[in-house]
C-alpha cells in the first residue's frame, strides 16, 4: 500500500456506506418528500417505503350529521293574473308557451301592494309529466317601492294530472300536481334589502284558469 492511502478496515467501510446512504436519502427526500428510500445497503437496519395510498378510505367528519336543518318562514303571498297562454311550438328544449301577466296583488307581514302589468310566464314542457317555468314580474308596494322578481320553477304531474291536461282541463285538480320555484329579488337600497340577502323557496298553486297563487318562504338556519 503506497503512502497517502490508508487501507479501509471493515468498520471504516461500513461507516462510509452509511454516510453515502444518508446522503442519498436526504437527496431523495428533498425531491420526493412523501417517499422514504428503502435500505439499499445490507447493514441490518430495517427500512420501509412510505407511499400515500389514495385508494384507502378516509374517515369522514361527523360535522355534516350535526348540521341544523333550515326552517321555513312564510314571508310573501302573490296572486298573479295572467292572459291566455300563447303556444310557441316545439323548440330545441321542448314545447314552449308563454302568458302575459296582467296584474295581481301581494301581501306580506310589513308591506303589501299590487303586481305591475307587463310581466311574463314562460312554460317549457319536457315531457307529459315535467315542465319548467320561468316567471318574471314586478311588485309595487303601497309606498311606491318596486320589487323585481325572477322565479325558476318545476311542475310535476301524476297520471291523473297528465290526463286532465290532455283533456283540456285547467287548472289541474289539487293533489295531482306539484309546483315549486326558486325566486330571486331585486330591490333598491332601503328597508327591503333583506329580500336580496336571503334564500327563498316558493310553492305555486293554480287556483283558477287565469290566476296563480305563489307562497314564498325564507329559509332560516
């Protein structure tokens, strides 16, 4: 053995191997933090690869089971008077018809008034049992305040209701249809702003051939 070189003993060789292994482990952890390098040296130390298993089921939180069920508070009742529906024909989304809103009235706990003439109610029949509704109108309070209403609704009919409609009977008998809607209100700044800051659901009832009653409920948690 020449001068300047020292023969490595078995202990020195094992120490050098461990240092090299530690160096590569640090490099791999820096590149892939979620993976630990397995032992590539037979030094008797047990090591394992820690890889995230994305297929493993995750324990769900129970917070959703303890959520408070929203309560409904009736805040507004609207009676719409409509004209005779005009059939547009079969369109890309279904059989369309529309009705002009001629007027009406509304009542609430703190205000009331009338329905301004000039709105519209659009109906799209997707099948014999299902139709979508798009109703737009404006309320005028006794103080002259304007409240714009845009309501998207769904009408469902059972077999009896479908048969009545095919026979030209309108309105359909109670208990043979269900009509709900989701309204959006637009108001000027003032005491009626709460209408824009709440979520609502509506129930629609056809009381006469040209009158529709809509009850709006505010969802409260």
